[in-house]
């Protein structure tokens, strides 16, 4: 639906202007980043939705900055090919004064302004001009084989809501989202007549997983976390674990493996022990693995690693546990009651998801992080912009039942339940693996003092506290500096130097 507009753009549709500006900024981002990926079928790293068709993905050093941009919705085929040719051939001729993060951020804000009926300013047009190629200081004029993006004919999308806006994320934040898993095929392992810890059974249970660095011999297992998907999980596949064959496994309830949202009669209550049982069958029966050199997990993935090392002490040689604990604390349990109540008390499922995200968001980082406005390092100009992405876009594709199933598993996390004595202390003492604990100094969920206590009960444990104000999400890859710190500590640990 067109909006009433004044001035130069009075006769131009909102969708057309947004599309043109999107392509202009994308061109700038692609040239500045010196890499263009054209993928026939792409699984979005931000919203985890699957899309088909020709897609544009800007990347540098495996850091995805932009996704979910359906080029077919904007450009006709001949012009699209010319646009790609222009981007690929002219990248060395461009002098870009702004950073890539600024371009993507500007693009998003321009789209927002246009959608709200605000005409593009002269400054916005200047940004578009800066994106064009220059040869010895002169403008590179378009030939019939090149496309002048700002004036091209745009194919109108059937449904403007069919494509999301460009994420307002800087390369630093996208470290987490650059998991190589996005380019690897998805595998699904089925288990017949699976019996859960609570006694219920399921005729067919499915585990979703991916294999990274498949040609390596040493085995590493990496778990997803709460509200984590395979393609958004930090794996260290290009760093500390580059010499390992990585089996990346989705937790039950995450929407990829069997969950309330995709499996009829799936139990509302699941336990870490259920995940361990299903994964043990996958690793031993399906993949023929007899020993795991290193198992890594962040948050709920860390608790999963703890349960693995306790349940099968001879199966795991090294365990890396990031921002997690062997047992969910009372404080952590009570915090989770807040988002849970918000979800269950809402008038509708949609409002419930939104309320859940709002109640959850302040705990992701730290008070210092908010005071110092560190969200600006992620490409957000204002707190409300970060809040928008975190509490709304961040929950796209998630259902309340899946969130509640995983949340309950988190609340009941306790390695003591894996032993006959049912005590946390005895469970920790039974672990034979060498364990590296990496809590964050400002994590509000899993406090460092808990890890300090746990390491004294491990037969072979080491502790490294992450000096970061990024709170819990530091362990998930939200900040590039913290990722480098973790990667270095993991390398030392695996070499026996930690």
C-alpha cells in the first residue's frame, strides 16, 4: 500500500524506494568487504528460517554481516547478473570512507525511515553516492553491462513482509553467527521407540546435527545452547578446533531436533539425561565413535557437557565448559521463573513470546555493558534498536512450547542426578576428563564463584575467568575480543599448557 508523500519521491512507492536503497547499500557493503557469496539455497543465520532462490550474502573472513536479502524480490534477472558483475569486478576501485558496520546500519535506518514515510535526506543520497566505484578519482560510468543501482527498474515483491530488513549487526557481533555450520548439510538421526527419563516413550525421535571439518580424525562434539540453533553456534571450527572433526548436535527442544513444535506427543518435560542418551546412540551406533577428544558447550551446552562427562566418564577426554555450571543455582532458577510467567500469562502466544524476550533481555549482558552503551559496538545507535532485534527478531521461529521445554530442562539441571549418591560433589569427583571452566566475570546466570567451587572438586580441572563486561553472551561469541580470548585458552588447554 502506497503512502502519501511529498516532494521528489511523491510518485514513488515505499517498497520501491526501500528496495533501491537496500541494493545500493548492499553494493557498498559487498565491495568494501571484498567477497560475494551467491547461494542457491540459504539457511538464514539470524532468524533460522529456510529460504530458496538466489540470495545475496556479504561476508569477510567467514563473518556474515548480511543475510535474508532475496535479490529476486528486487531485481530482474539481466540486471541482477550485471549487478553481481559490477560488484565483483569493481571492488578494487572503490574508496569507502565508512566502515562496513556503518553501511549496514545506515541501510537499515534508511529502510526504516522510508517505511515510516520519511523521504531520504540529501545525506542518505550522499551515502549512496559514496558506494559507487571510482577510477583514479573519477566516477565509473555505467555501461549497458553495468547497473546504476539507484535508478534501476525494480521488480516489486509480492509481499513486502516476505523479506526481513538487513540486520543492524557489526562484524564483531557476527562472530557468533559466522559458524561454518551454515554451509554444511543438515543430518537427521532417527531413534525408534525412544524412552525418556520420566518413563514416557516416543515412536520416533530425531536428532539434528552437522559435521564440520569432516576430513579430520580427532573428534570434537559441540552442543547448542538455550534458544540456540546449529547455524548460530560458536564452534571454534577455524580456531582451536580446526584440526578436529566437529559433530555439532542440536539439543532436544530447540526446534531442529525433536521438539514440541515439530513432534506430535512430544513430552512437555525433558531432561539433560534424555539428550545424553539420544546423542550417545548417535555417536556410537550411527557414527561409530568410540571416544571424543574434546566436548564443548556454552550455557545449556555447558551443562550438557557436564552431564555427558558424568554419565560416560571414559568417553570424553577433554571437556570445555563456557559460562555454565554443574547444577542450576537457586538464583538462576528464580530468574527463569520471570520469563516463564510472562510467557504463560500472556493473552496470546505472540504476546507471550514478546513478553518472554523482554523479561529475558536485561540478563543477557551486564549492568556495566548497558551503562557504557556497548550495544553501539554491535551496530545499534540506540538501546531501543538493540531491544527491537533482541526481543522481537531474535525470537522469530520460536514457539512457547519449545522455550518452556528447554527452560524446564535448564531449571532442573543437576549432574548429581546422574550418580547413585545424587550429590553434585560426588558427580564432579567421578569425572575423569580434563575440564576447562571458562565463566565470564559479569555473567548474571552462572556466577564465577560457582566455577571456582566446582574446580576444587574436579580431579583434573582448570579455571579461566573471562575478563569481559559482555556478561553471559560473551561465551556465545557476541564480542570478537572475547572469542579470541576463549580460543587462545582452549588451544593452551588442549596442548596441556593450561
